[in-house]
C-alpha cells in the first residue's frame, strides 16, 4: 500500500475551516471514482501538530491521478508518507489565473470560494465523462450566479461559462470587477455589454467576454467565453440552445440574506423558484451532463429538492455526506443529479 497526506488550504473563514477536513474527505471519495486506484482508509491524522487528510492506495498514484487530485478544493499540498516522512508530490492544478480572481471580491452573502470549487468539482465528476474538464473547454451554467464566483472558478479552470442573475446591482458589480481585473492582469480579451432583447422585448442587460488563456492562444483565435445575462433565470434559459451545457452549478438562495430573487416578491423558500426554473435549466443540459445545487436545509428538505430534480427527468446521485454549518441560520448541503 502507498500512503498519502493532504495538507488543507488555510481558509480565512473559521467556520468553513472547521468543516474543511470532513468536506475534503467527502470530495476525495467522489474524485476516487475517477482514479485508476481508488483511495482507501480515508481519514485524518495530526502530523507535526497539523491536520492532514490521509488515504492509501493499492498502487502509486499515476500522473493522470495526480493531475485530477491537484484540483481538490481544499488541497494545499500533497505528500507521500514514507517511513514517517513527508515526500512532496508535485501537483498540477488547472488554475490558469491564480486565486485572486476568486478572493478579491468581498461582500455580505458571498459563497465561500472553496465551497464553490467543491460544488463545481463534484458536479463535473458526476457527468458521464468525469475527467473531460481536464482536457477541454466544457460549458458551465450558473443560473443564479449572483456576483459571479462560479463564473470566475470556471474561468480559472479554462472553461466557458454562462450566468443568469435578476439583481441588477449584482450584474453591475460583476461587470465592474471582471473588466477591471482583466485590464489589471493584462489578459487579452474583448468585453461587450448592453441591453438584452428577445423578439424586440427588453429582458435586461448582458455582458459578453472573450478572453485567451495565453496571449498566443488569443492571437490564434482560441478564445474562452463568459456570458452574463441580467434577467429572470427562467426567461434566460430560453436564450441557450437545448443541450448546449455540460454542467449546471448553482448555490440556491438561503432564504436569509437576499431571498429567492423572484420579480414578484422576496420568497424565503427556494423551492418555489426551483420548481419553476429547474425544468428550463434541464432543457439546456446535454445528455450525460450533471446539475449540482447547494441549499440551506433549514428552509428546504433534501427529499423536496430531490423530488424537483427527479420530476425534471434527472437521476439523483448517491453521494457522501457534504452537510455542514455555515452560520446559526444556515446548514448547507448539496445534491447532484445527472441527465440520462
């Protein structure tokens, strides 16, 4: 057997840091389904006064295995444990632009960027081709994208992404941030914004970005795209071609900070929103694609959320326990389902 230890990423959020080891163990179990040698005896150990998530494999991890594990959300460093010593393993995360793309923005109600990465990972790994995101520009949709944490994580992975958000203030904040960030980092890009219309009816605003992972790729026409539609999520889903999305990832409103963002009222329960929106979202998802949702279990039960996904024709996956406390009013969990 070969033994490994993962040093956890030092989260600035104390509550999330307390939950991070358990979440990483659950995430590792999902990653393990795509490895050539599945992890065994997953647990935690204190080494030199520091907590590591540890696991064993029947054979040494391959380069492909390490490339995949390099993208674990809370992985700070990976070691092979030999005779009580830590031997560093060179990791090769997909991150194209660095963590500041995810961490610069600070605002009330922001989803922890490490959890956003975890949710995206688990959803991508639940598609029929779980390692496809390592090799090509998949299309990710966040239909309740707020100020764009999921869009930024997809961008950092080198993926295409589309976001829907009704709140105009969130749209304007994201537009200002991402344009400033792209210019500041001197990343070759185009940015176009303006009114969003369909059949001569104004739906809201739009932002369309095209950027290169490198200057050379941009000049060669290899461009990734981020699109943000500032309009109702059900309406916006009709703007995308059927089956054009590989993964849908969203953090449902918690019913605490800013409700469910429906135009008629401010609902504290996300179920009404999901019931009306999920069928429209699913239409955009390709066969074999996956949809991942996180939500506050204090305002919606797991079987209720699962029922909405099942009624929309998705198969809910059996996953490890990802439930964890966010604060006194929020107990967060996630659910993932796949389109046949």
